């Protein structure tokens, strides 16, 4: 009856004019040169087309013209936050190709370094996510304080903080200097204390919960169908982690759990990363306990090629090595034709593939949410554009 | 010396002195507030903050000022020249005007209007015009979005702000800021309104709305760097941008000063000189604003509006009723308990009503 | 489930399909059958390969190739690799996006780099290169400028900017121009089967 | 002190002239947004005049209500409906002559009325400082009925606006 | 739970950090920024910046024999070597031109690994920013030369190990040479070939 009383003669349709806005490539919170072609109706996102390629340098073409070991430093520059796990994936692929064995001590050092990069990556990602939410750099700087301690260990071990170029096929480049294991133990001792302080600052913060809960919900079957991997997949409740699925290197010796979310929104992705950090700490403690004190660090078969990497000619064939990088499943598909240069070299970049569903997540949300969802997907443009 | 001057010169002299004081005080507080903010937020983030220019970075504001002056002032070609040019001026004028009403110390109020408080609220509501001109004038999509957001925010936070001041006027019976401070003079200068239940609630609401009014931290939607670059002052550079920056900081100073005057007894204090009390209280409130900026993430537009209309506004209305009851009830413990009970009940009730915005409990399994 | 069992399972389910094992992967002779095979592998309760890890283009001089690595999320089983070969002049492959949404960007990358046209792909355009770019950079016959050898145009530019160009380079650029060839980086390595 | 009064008196006349000029500008200027700004200048001018007549409560309320709220909504409406980018369409039409004639006639009518009628002016109007307390007392005691009727009117318009707005979102 | 508690707990964390910055040391939560130009962090021994060529006593006797292995191994191909010839045109075991383009080099350290003659190592010196990209950043042989003492100063353990290995190889070679000379002198006259 109310409707009848207030019948408006000719209901004028008030469709407001949609606004086409380019967010990026030069924008404070697109994590690098990444452009989103967003069409807005008022504040809500109507359509969002990602545009990439600003940082494309044809990494695969470079790798096909240089020797296998020479492309190891280039893998540092793929996902420049986790150079050690990029090296790990490339080393695994070529070891599968040339079926090399890796001595015990080298395996343990590789696992320790990979898990340390996972800590660095997750802590920085949470910091950047909070930056997109508007916290003025405080979480980032707390995260970077812890990241500094781990980068010092990388510099001590490999010579460079971010571009480590530390792994070689069949082992690692050089053994750990004296005293490094104690320093790693010390970092792992007070990392949980920092994590608890970080959680009191963030996890129960009402504004963060309001901004992140039920925003950008990713259903489980869409995640699997869209080949999403890493914390995003597990936040939607899918129990899939390459460390448990492939049991590569010596990950089957460590007992650790895989945290799984329920709804798969931005908040679950944030908290799954926090829980994954706690699991990595468990792995690191076990690895530090069981690491053999001495032992050679590179397999016998690679001895002649240490001084002359260009002579290393893996047998003809192809291999696909993959590793659970902090951003997802990082895979290298390499085809060898018996010459020192690979015939085909392909990088399966998790950041690029995790962006497939960016538009599905953002449609219907506000502009502010689109930025936060992009932040929770955690992309690095070096890997997206390889 | 003043004896032989004709009286009309005396009037002009006193007016000029107070104008000069405010014209000097305003920008200088702004400059050193920027330094204070950068130092405090730095210290919160385990870093030192500017310490290269001058002893502890004390000359840093000067350096910023010179930088702002020498920076090239770019006006985008499609911009509307008049609106683009006038906006920064029209945003600084109310920020400076409002200083006239603030009681800095006993008898140190520039202009003791008997509608001081209303003057403050009226003048600070005209800033929306300047923000409209800035966002419309620069013909830029981001600034248009920023302009819309900031005006919507200002309008919706002005209502609870004005209503949260009503209990204070109701109890003191006058709009003049000086009378309000005098009314808090009891118990040796410690009978502040904040120690009454309705005063505490009104202070919290007034302070939150004040932070929203000058677009500072948890409510800094309009110039949300991470989303729409810099909101309505995207297209400004050089001295014009400095004026926007100055207006924001002067607003934060005056809002804190007024909150101190209304609820923390302005210059009332047991021993120390009156102006020292005033500045200490104001700078504590400014520290809290900076503390917000160093810690809290930002609200989203719709959450911001809901907080104002569905949570703060009903709370202020109930608070006015409680203040009314407080005015007429006899001065006994029953009055205190009754009002505190009603207020906490209403706070809890409203929070239940807004349950949609409370954080959900999340459970995480562990697969292997 | 090794390769033979999978091959026999597919041949049983899709009669008349021609499969050839190539280096522990299954080559589907007729490219058009790819979506059927992928759909079968995905919906088969035993294999349940519902996760397409990576799509890779490759160039073997005589033919272009597209390689698919499939995994199962529940069963956590290892990669089942499918392979499809097309000639250089008709590089048409049916797209897998209707079955695996994850193939969207990787197929666009394969198109951008190798020129593999994926039919009924929702939005097949270049992913990394800008719109006006011609040619497919990762193909073995892509003429990539060799930055070591200078051409006459480069030498003129250097002279204009007052750089000192050694005599040897000037002579090499002149006779390159005489033969009308471009300074192209030669590709190393020989194609395998 | 007399010089001071002359200066102040001259200031008030300047203020009034400014408001009239702003009013004319508000009507004639091409850009709709500039017209709105000139209108806001007129309102501030009027508040200035109230101040000069020592009605400071009225001046502040004028600024708060008109400039703070009404102008904001007017400009909001302009910004939302105005096509972003191009200048507004020309405003003049063929009736300028008739409008000018009507303006002159109404000017003469109002000025004669305001001069001829004997307003109940008290002698010491200048000295009467109307304090806020007396104003409040008058509003809530002697004139409480009109005050309540107006508030009922405002509430109904408020509810009407909400319903219309809600209808749009529903449809 | 009341609405604001999470926020207040979070703010107490930042307040604790604010107070700790005045009273706590760098590792217990206080300020840990090192004010760079005045105070510097201790350098890690394996830190690697741009490469340098090593000479033993005087800049003349370079260890580099211009074998071009590092130029072949270098991933971005930023090393350019031309062998030196003496007056008669016979090739010498020293490079006439040894250029490294520092704008291309990504200090990955592969040249140090691949060099069989311990001639090229990664330096620690990182304050080499220059105003001009073309000429200043192309380092020629003489700009790259650094003494063995410098190498021992910046990388004591590595340099020590390499010097020990070289000295040992030296003795072995000298012993072998002495032994060869002794063998040649005591060896009887070679009999004429049996007809």
C-alpha cells in the first residue's frame, strides 16, 4: 500500500555515468609496474582488466642463449623477494634433467634457506597489505626490521642480500661460514616473539577485520580450476602444498602442518600467511637440529663443471621441476638438446597465474577493496612479466 | 607609552596585535606539528625521524617551507583557473579564522564572542566549499572521487560533532568558550567535564568526529594515497599544496584545542600557569591524533558513513538526554550511577545493533 | 599409474584417438581431440586431474608444440604431460580455457611468444608485448638484433653524437649493408625429435 | 572614536555592495559551478551584514545552515549531474527583456513599501545586545508553538526524502 | 567483546615501540637504524660488488693470462679481453685490454668461480656512483687493478686459503723442477740409436 501511495509518475532512471580510471602503471600500491583498467560506477568496480608487460625482458630468451649455470643469477631476478627459492626450483629442474644426487648437508642448507625466504616474503607481504589498507608504514617497518636480520644471514652466506645466486646443480656454491648456524638459531628464537607482537597489532584490529573480512571471496572449486596455488589456494580451504604433494628434496623428513582457511577472503589469506610462518619456524628448528655438521656440499658428478660451467651438457630430454615458493607453485620446464644452452626454458610464474581471477574477485567491490584484494594476492612484477 | 595615543588608535593597535599573534602562531604551529608528527611516527616505527637539518631536525620545517616555495607550481591545462586558484586560499581562511575563538589562557582569547562555539562550528563547516572547488577545479578523475568522498564524510561527521557539544552548552548555559572553561573551575581547577559519564562519552565522540573533520588517520579517505593517489589535492604542487597541508595541520591543532577547552578544562589547572596547562592538554590530544596515524588502517567509505549515522549519532542523542537528567538531578552518587548505567547500556545496545560490522571469529584447520 | 595405463585408459574411453608416447608424455596426434582428452582426464574419478599446472609453447623448427602439465589436487599424484604438435603455417590449437580457467594467461603468453592461435579463447591478445608489435619473439627464426655488431644506421647515430667508432666495425657494417643482410644473432643448438 | 565608526560604517556598505555584486554575478556567469560559488558569496555577505547589526547568533546560524549545509547539497547536485569535462550550456533565452522589466517593477515596489511603512523600531536599537539566553528563552517559551510546528514539518520532509531515495535503490 | 579493544591493544603495541625507542637498545626493540655516513655496519666477508683484477707485488705482474674463460662464462657478457703481443708479434700471457662495463655487470660472482688462475675477485667497495654513464662506468684494465694485500685485507679467510694453495703449488712445482734438473744431470749419456 505504501508503494501505491508514493507512486512516482515517470520513474527517471538515474544510471550515473560510469568512470573509466587507469590504476597504474605508476601507482603507489600496485607493487610494481602493473596497470588495472578499472571501470567504476560511483565507487563500485564494474569491470577490471589487468594490463601487464611493462617489466617484460624476455627472461626465457636470455636463458636459451646462455649456459645452465649462467641463468642461475637471472632466476634471482624473477621474484626478487625470494631469490633462494627461485634458485631452488631451477636447481631441482636441472637435477631432474641430469638426474644428479644432492649430498645431505647441501639438502639441509637448501631447506633452511628456502624456509627463511618464506618468512621474509610472508612478513613483507603482510606489511604491504597493511600499507594498502592505510596503516602509515608502521607494520611494514616492523616487518622490515625482522627481514633485515634474515637478509644479513643471506649476505653472510651468499654474498648478496637479495640476489643470492647461491645454489648450484647438485648442491650449493660454498659452505656456510663459521658461526652462521648459531646466528640462524638466534633469529629463529626471537621470531615468534615478534610474530606475537605483530598479531596483537593486527589480527584482532576491528578496522582490519571490517576491511578484510568477506572481501574478495575465492570459492574453492574456482581456485582449483583457475590453477591458483600457494597461500591463496589454501586460504580457500584446498589442502594442496607442493612440499607435501611432491615431497621433493628432504621435506618428507620434517613434520609440519598446512594451515587451511574457510571462506577464502582477504582476512583468511592474511592469517594463513601468519600460520604458515609459524609452520616454517617449526621446519627450521627441526632442520637446524638434524643438519650434519660436516659433509661435502656438491655432488661428485658436478666436480668438473664447478670451474667450467659452460662444459655442463645435460643429456637430451626434458624435465619439469617445481617448488612451493612463498607465492605459489614456481615451476621450471627445461628441454635439453645436449648442448650447453637449453633448447627450451619456461618459467611457470605463480604471481602471473594467481592474477587470472583478479577481476572475478574485484567486481562488485569498492575501489578501495580492489587495491586490498590485489595486495592480498601478493604479486611481484619481476615474476609476472618475466 | 600608550597613554597619549588617541583611543581609536588604541583599538586598532590591540586588534592588530591579536591578528599578528594568530597570523604568526598559526603557520609556526603548523610547521612544527609536521616535524612533531614525523618524529613521533618515526619513533613508533623504530627509526629516528628527521635529524639532519638543524640540531634534532629543528630546521626541517624551514627546509620544507623553502622547498615548497621553490617547487614549480603546475596548473593542469583543462583545469578551471578560478576554482583551482581560489581553493587553497579558501581552505586556509577558515583554518585561521577559527583561532580567534580558542581560549589560550586566562583572558588570552583573541575575540571573546558570546557565540564562540557556534562560530567555531559554523566556520569549520565552510571548508567543504573549498574542497569542492579543489576537486572540481583540477578536472581530474582521482580528485573528483576524493572531493565526493571528503564532502560526504564531512557532512556526515558534522552532525554528531555538533550534537556531542550540546551537553556541554546545556550544563554551562552559555556558548562562549571562556564561560565553558570557567564552569570547569571547581575542585582546585580539576572539575573537568571529562570526569562525568556524559562528558567522557561526549569527549570520545567529539574527538573522533574532530579527527574525521580534518581528514586525519583512521578517517583519511579523501587523500587515501593507496587508492585515489592524493584525493582532491592531486593536481596541486608548490605553495598551493603547502597551503592545503597547512590547513590540515591547523585544523588538527584547533580541533584538539577545542576538545581540550570543552572537556579537559581548557586552561584550568591546579599549579602551573594557565597557558601551560592549555598547551599541554592540546599537545597530548595532538599526540593521540599522530598515534592514530602511526597505527590504524583506514575505514572504507560505507563503513565510515555507517559509523557516523548508525552509531555515533544515536549515541549523542542519548547523551543529550542523560546530560539533561544530570542537570536537574541532585548532585549525589545515584546520579552518577544512573547516567553511567544508561550510557553503557545504550553503547552495548548500539554495538549489538551494528553486529554486522564486528569482527567474525575465524577457525583454521591444519591439513597435512 | 604409469604412461601405458593412462594411454590405454584414454584409448578405451575415446575410440579412434591416436596417441604416441614421447619422452614420458602423451603426444595427441590430432590437435582437435585435445579438449576431449583433457575433459576425460579431469572428470575421470580415478585420475581426477583437475589442476592444470602449466601450459608451455615450444618451437622445434619443423613444428610448433604446446605442452600441458596436469596434476590431481585430491590424489596428489605426479604430472601427466600432454603434448600437441602443429605445423608453422597453421598453428591452430583448441583452447582449454572452457575446461581449465587457469590456462587463460598462459595460452595468451604462448600466443604472444610463439604465435599459437588458441581457438575460442575468451580474450586472445598479446599479454606482454604492446599492441603494435609484429612477430613472435621466442620462435627460433625470429630475427633478433645482435647488439654486438653495429649497422650503418647505428654508426651514423654514433658519429652524430661524437662517439669514436673503430675502423673494423665501420668496415663490417659497410659490407653487411652491401650484402643487404641484418645483424642477426644466430641461434645455437640443434632441434631434437 | 568617530573615525573608527566611519571606517566601520564604510566597511558595512562595502560588504553590502559586495553581496549585491555577487548576486548579479551569480545570475549572469556562464559556468554553473561558478554561479553556485557566487551564490555562496552572497550568503556570506548577508552573514556579514547580520554581524554588523550585532545579531551574531543569527550570522553564525546563517553561515552554518546556508553555507555549510544548503550550498554543500546544491554543489553536490551540480557535480553529480554535470557532465564531467565540458562547460555548461548557454543560459540565456529570449525572455531577457521581460525579466528585466519585472525586476525593475519589483525593485520599485519593495523599496516604496520598506520606506513608507512605520516599523515598530525601538530608539536604542544599536545598544540592544540580544544575548543567546534571551533568544533561547523566547524560542522555547513565548514562541514554542511555531517552533514545534516547524520541527514537525522538517521531520516529515526528512522522512519523505528518505523514502524517495530508498525507492530509487529498490527500482 | 567491546568494539574498540582490538584497536586499543594494537595502539599499545605502537606506544610500547615509541617508548622503547628512547630506553631500549637496538636489539631489544629500540632504534636500530645506523646513521650511514658517520657510522657504518661491519662488512660481511663474502659481500660481492663489482669485480677487480689481482696483481701480486707490482701492477706489472698480473695474475690474469687473458685466457677469456671469464668473458665466455659471464652471463650478461660484460667483459671484453684483447691479448697483448710483444714487439715481434708473439702472443703474451697478459691482457692488453681488459674492459668490464659496470652498467651491465650484475655482480653475480660467476667470473670469480670460473677463473682457473685466481685472477679476478669480487670487491667490497660500493661507493662508486659516478655522474656519467657512458665513459666513467666502463672500467679499463688499469682501473680494475688491485693488490693482493688489499685482497687479504677485505677477504682474510678466502685470500688466506688461496695464498696457501698457491704457495703449496709453488713449492710442489719448485720441488718437481729441482727434481727434474737433478734427474737430467744424473741421467747417463743417451746411447746412440742401435743401428
